[in-house]
C-alpha cells in the first residue's frame, strides 16, 4: 500500500507539472488509475458518467452567477469606489486593505457558504486594488485565500448541513459551533497579515522611493500616495457618497437572505441584475459591448471551474473505489493509541488526504469512516464536526490539489508558487486553531451547549 | 470468491442501514467462498440521485434505491407512491406483494435492475413553521417545498403554492429564513435532518410512503449461481419484514423525541382527508391513463 | 498564436466553432441570472413560485460549463501549472506540449464516445427527470458530448499548430 501511495503522489505531481490544464490532468489521472482496477472500457464509462452527475448539482449553479456579479462589480467601477471608501477610512493603517479584504471575504463566505465562490469573487474585486496599493503577489494571495477559506466554518455552510445529515446532529447547533472558531480565524488572519504587510512595506518602501524598481512605478506612486494620507481624509464624505450604490449591494444581498426574500444561491442572480442596473442607469459605466465582454469572460472562468470540478470528481471516485483511505484509517485504529494520539493522527490523515482531495470527496469519504470511531471513543460530535470542518477548509487551500489556490492564481494572474506561498499563512493559522480546538474543546462546544 | 460491490448513501446509523449491514453479513456468511459483498457507504460512490442509473448501467453491482428518485426511469413506481392514497405502512406493505409486486419487479427488470428486497420507512408528513394543518383551507397559499411532480400537482389543486425551486440541501435554511412555510419529510428523516428545529408544527397526514430498495444489476444477478440468489432473496425477505416492524417502532420513538425537542404534533382529521383524497383522485387517474393498462391495474390494486 | 493569415482554414474554422460554443454559453449565463431573478420576484411578490426554474438553472449551468470549455481552451483560460514547463528548452517544451495536447485530445475524445454512450442509454431507458416537467434526461445529457466535440476539435487544433510550428522554433 505504501508503494501504491508513493506512486500515486509522484504521478499526481508529474501530471500537475506537465503544463496540461489541471482539470484535464486530474480527470486523466483518475481515468488512468481506474483503468488499472477495472479495465479501460468500464473505467471510461464510469468516469464520464461520474463527471456528468458531479456537474448535475444545484450547488454549483451559484458559481457562474457570482463570477459574473464580481466581474460586473469591477467593470462598473463599483469595486474601485468601494475600495476607495475603505481606503479613506483605513488611511492610518497600511494593512487596512488586507484586513478589509479578509473581513469582506468573511461576510461573503458567510452569505454564500462556498469557498470557491468567495475566492473567485473577492479575487476579482480585490486583486487589482491590492496590487495598486503595492501589495506583493504572495500577500494578495494570502489575503484572498484566507478570506475564501472561511466559507464553510462561518454559518450558514453547506458542509455543515451535510455533516449534520450524515451524523444525526442538530444543524442549528453545528452552525453555532462554527461561530467562535470563525471569529478566531478572522482575528488571527488579520493579525498575521498585518504583521507581514507592515514588514513588506518596511522592506520594499525605501528602494521603491529611490526609484530603483522601475518595473513597479505604478505601485511606487500608490505607496507614496498612501504615505501621505491627508488628501484622502478630506474626501471621506465624497468617497462614501461615490460608493453608496456599491455599498448597497451587500446590504441588499445580506438583507434579502436574512429577511427570507431569497436563498443564498439566489442572491447571486439578484446581485448580477442589481449590478447591471447600477452599471447601466446609475454609474452609466456599463455598455452593451462591455456587458458582452464581461459575460464571455465570466463564461470562460465558469468553464475552467467546471473542468476542475469534473477532474476532481473523477479522481475522487477512484480514490473511494480503491478504498485507500479506508485501509489507512483501519491501520491507524489497529495501533491502539491514546485518545489524544488518535485524534492527532486522524487529523494528520485528514490533512494528507485533503492535500489531494476536494471538499465533497473528503466529506463523503471521511465521515462514514470516522463516525464509528467518534462513537467508540465517546467524543463529542459537535467538537469533532468543527475539527472536520477545519480540515475541510484546509483541503481547499493546501497544495497540490486546492481549488481555491487555482482560482486565485488564475483570476489574479499570480504564479501558482506565489499563491501557495501566500496560502501558507492561512494554512498555519487554521492549523493553530485546529490545535486549539483539539486541546480546548470548549472553543467549539461552549456556544451550542449553552444555547 | 466473486467480489460484489454494494453502494449506499445516507446516515450509517439509520435502521435501514443497520439492517442492510446485517443482510450483507448474513449473505457473506452463507455464501462464503462463492461471493463476498463489500459496502461503499455514505454516498462514496453514488448518491440517491444517481444510484438507479449506476445499477442499470452495471457501474456498481448492487445499489440502494430511493423509490421516488427512480420514478423518472421506472414510472410504474409512482403507482406505489401515490400521494394521499395509503393510510398506513401496513397498507403499503401489502402492495409490495403478489400481483402489484410482480408489476413493479417487471418494470425494474425492463430497466436492467433486479429487486432483491424492499425496506419500509415511515410516511411523509408536513412540517410547517406557522401552525399545524387542520383543514383543507389551511393549504391555501401555503408555500410548501415539494419535490415530486405528482405531489406538486396535488398541492396546487389544494390551493397551496408548492415550491420546487429550492434544492433539498437548502431546505433547512429556506425554512429557517422564512423563504418557505412548510416542507415534507418523514418523522425519522425529519429528525435526522433536524427539520423540526426550523418548522416545529408537525401534521401527521401520511402524504406518501417512500421505500428503500436493494437492487442488483440484472446481468450480474443472472450470472450468480442459483443457490446464492436464493440466499440473497431469503435473507432479504427477513430484512423486509424486519424493516416494517422497525419503521413503526422508529416512527414512534422519533415522534416522541421530536415532541420532546419542541415539535407540536397533530393528526390531520379523517373527514378532511376524504376531501383531500377526492381532489387527489383525478391526479392519480391522469397518471394511470398516461402509463398504460399495467398502471391502471396497479392503481386499482393500490386503492383496494 | 500565429496571425490569422498564416493559419489555415481548418484552424480558423475550429476557433470559430469554439467561439460559437462560448457565445451560446454566455447567453445561457445571462438567461440563468434572469430566470432566477424572475423566480424570486414571482415567489416573493406574487406568492406563486415556479416549478421549473430550479431544474432548468442546473441545465443552464451545465450548458455554460460544457459548451464553453473549448472556448476557454482557445483563450488559454484553463488553469495550468507552467512554472516547470517554462524552464525547459524550447525544443523540449514543444515536445512536452505535443504530448499534453495529445493527452487532452484523448481525454476529450473519451468524453465524446462515452458521452454518446451515456446519452444513448438514457434515451433507451426513457429516463426522465423527477421534476414537474419531466424532461427526458438525454437532452441535458447531450450537452456533455457536444461540449466534448468542441473541446476535442480545439485540442486537435492546438496540436496541429504545435506540429506545424516546427520551423519557427
Ligand atoms: Na458560510
Ligand atoms: Na488540498
């Protein structure tokens, strides 16, 4: 089995590095592996039909709509106005924009419950603004992946609903259980990010001011601009007025969701129509030609995500089929460890599996395997749910297979290595929170137990 | 020893899942050396939406089917899932016998599936957020989350606003936020899905009775030695009888637990039920007319 | 990519077919936003939710993703890890690209063949959706092989251009 796993990892990395688009590579690898089990004919039939049924899912419908909404927000100038407003209020802190990105992603993730959607939307809106403010690529990636990874911890979350269903747990309690870890994550992300951003400015600002880095003239100007905040402060009122219609977007969306007018995924369509109306009739920055371009661009991004969903589903299916995770966990349980050792080892396994699997595949594989262990060990189900959710979030942003990483890299035109480097920050923070939750279960269970 | 892959979905602690685990163990013991069934639980390979296609295609040997999900491929199953037509689980269990069972089995075999055994679960009830349903008039403008075409049709005729725009996974939030007023669920499933947390008014109305069927790909089934087939069927028969007992026991148990958790339980009055049946009858008949003489016969058998 | 004049009619035709897929997909996206907004409006203001929007929105999403896959490939919009490839010698890079285009071609041809098989099976079985409008499932199912044909053509196009590119390297 060890040899099989090593072989799998090496092949996986080779396919990823070959330059073949990742979605196609994953699917190809999945079909090739399944062929070794059941022959080419069955393997290809099963994979193609699996691919189709993975796409036949109402959860995914929100993706193209939120991508389109995000592109409209940046194309109509709403995004820029929003960031100008944020800047005029956060003039005192250079890390303000990064923290604003994380907080907005938190709100956005909370609304949509999907990390993919949150990462692509925030990626489209925030990347140009962060770049203009002189952030390095890895810092941009750190801000957006961190924000995107909040999706399934902060309620409502699709992952929690699935967990509640599979384990007979109160979904309301699960939602409550995510609140403290979610807030903890936002705080830790913001603190860590501020530290690195301030260090980044300390290190890059002087040479930039001398003009040594000719390639970054635009950021130079912006950095200097930031250093002299006085004119920005004066325009605070104006900035707010300019940004009003942009600010109304999240108000309408969140308000609509919480007042029960529409569901979280319907909010995407409402956002599209709202942004079009503002772009055409209020800001008058949108033309039919621009709308056409934005539609084509959003379509291409959606197709890219679709190809990755297909590849991930095909590869996930073969991993289930081969029962590799089963064998791994059975081996561990046979080791006769102490509860803490067992818990840490299970987390290690989930982490490693999560490196190679997507969210749904990880959930469907791990929960049926782990539920008997939870019951046997007498662990608190809510506590374990939060541990599971944190691991699922990690899976999204851990290389080599991390959907959010690919989206951020592609949308922000940031080299994947830089994105992975940036993602180390949220990964480290999630691991820290995970350790805290393992050691102090009260972080997860206090609110739901006192409801 | 032939390895047989069985794909299932749903909570592993559900009584149907536990009975299935016992069935697998029993078959594996009795047929040791000939076949060995391996279960892939929790939707790892296929979920309820895709299972019938996977079994019919032979992508998995045995699959666990949820009857309302299979009706697109096997319309005859609608005949044993008619909304408001059955008043108790025993009534449904009678239909899964004799001539009507033969019609269903035949319809499944035409779609390359062999029915091994059926598990019964408790009936579908109405969970609503603003008060229980006591008269036909209470259906007026009720935004009820409906998933079956015939149910949607009948609810419209009852004056409700059946809403199929919200996927299963979002129903909990939709009820919680007030996007919808009511949803349809069995008491056991409703307890698992925590429906009573967001829609505490539980009206017992026995809308319909879904069944969970263990079915095998027909080619694979025909390739098995006869004694193995016999082992599977007779063990299945026992599980089917067991599920009937357990379904009723679990319904009672979870009814009590839901009530303890704050669910307000009422019974839909029999006199009002007559009015509902009258309206439904036309819809049943339309279905039978559209699906040929066997459907007509099945309708007669179901209504006996 | 070469300038249009240098490219042959076949390559131009394939690019055009990918573009058509992309335009249809974009129309589906606009339609998707509009029908969901319509659904919310009639449900909230008129209390009469539709019975078809949820089902059709999934079909539209599949149309977007499947039909635009080739368009995205044409525009190099698919995410790929190229840092290792970029460090190769030009001649080796070309060989590797030919190899990966071949894999892509094989992958999409698989989806064409098995996709047609899938559609054929669901047609034979008369499988329909379990929604209020019982849509025969072979209709949305056809989106997969159609998208895969466009994709196979585009991979073939890329392969062809790379092969003809030999002199330029
Ligand atoms: Na969320
Ligand atoms: Na990962």
